[in-house]
């Protein structure tokens, strides 16, 4: 099972309590560790977390710096534990705008955990669904121009391999916290048939118990993928 989470509401959670927005982001970072830990017990094989979007650069400079500091701390402080828990970490998004220090930490974590066979953890940083599609289209165009690919060979399956998620399965469920009911440029291609869950709880309030309840609701749904599933006739008594 693949679950994507839009971790929203950290700043608003803090503001409602009279705290600095960065306090909310720190609380949210602590929640990440709890959610990653519980995934294997809940049957989640792949978890994609929307950490920082391409649009988040529009925030105040001091908030961006605080977020990047938190991200550096998460990468540095959780490297060993993630590896010991057999988590395979992958980063999706455009890394070119990130600082060299963060890039070094990202590569260190990726390379250390790449052969792990447990939870696949995708961290989306400087990620945008439309940007991902543009980058994929450019890569395909380059292969066509070089003669390595023909136009007729471009199928949905082949196109998806040029995305940041590569050959991974599309998310079965996408969760967004904090009451907003939109995907905000998250996994634009991959979410075509994902189930959606919009929760009122802010990300700092998204406990393992709330996660488990959300998954229970998901498992009660009937997924049809655009097809009509005929109702089974009742057996004659």
C-alpha cells in the first residue's frame, strides 16, 4: 500500500496557541518520526511525505530558513535510525535550488539506505506535480531527439518511468491534514485514481491513532478505477 500525505497546518496550529510558526513546524517534524515508525504495522509499504513544495519559496525568508534548518536536522539526526529500521529513503522533486549542505545530507541518507528492504520513504522537497511533469517531458523529448525513443513508443507506462517516483506504484490513498480540500500540486500524475482523505486535524495533531482510523476508513471503500462493478445477485433461498 502506498500512502501520500500533505502535511499541512503546522504554522496555523502554532498561531492558534500563541506560538511562533516555527514551533509548529518543529512539532510537525516530531510527528514524522511517529508516522514512519508505525507504517509497517499498518501495512503501508510506501510513504510519500510532502515536505516542501515549489510554491513554498514564496513564504517569508525567516520561515524558509527555519524550515531548511529543521530539514537539515532531520536528515542528520535520523540517518542511523532510519537505516537500522530498514527504511529505504528516496527524495523526489528538483534538488537544484537546495543548499550544498542539504544536498550532501540527502545523498548520504539515500546511498546508505538504498538497499534496505523495509518501508519505502519518499520525501518530496522542492517538489511540484506540474514541475515534475515538465521535467519528465523534457527528458522524453531529449531521448526522442537523440533517437533513443520514438514518438510511438511513448505510452502512459513509459511516461511514468520518467517521473520522480519511477517504477513505484501510484498512491492508493492521499491524506491532507488541516481541513483544506485540494491536492496543491502534489503527485499530479500519480493521483489519478488515488482515494482522498481530507482531515480537520492539523499535522501536529496527526497521531498514529488518527492515521490508523484513516486507513480503516480507506479499507472500507470500494475502488472501481473508472469501471462499474456489478452488484452480485442474491442467492436464492
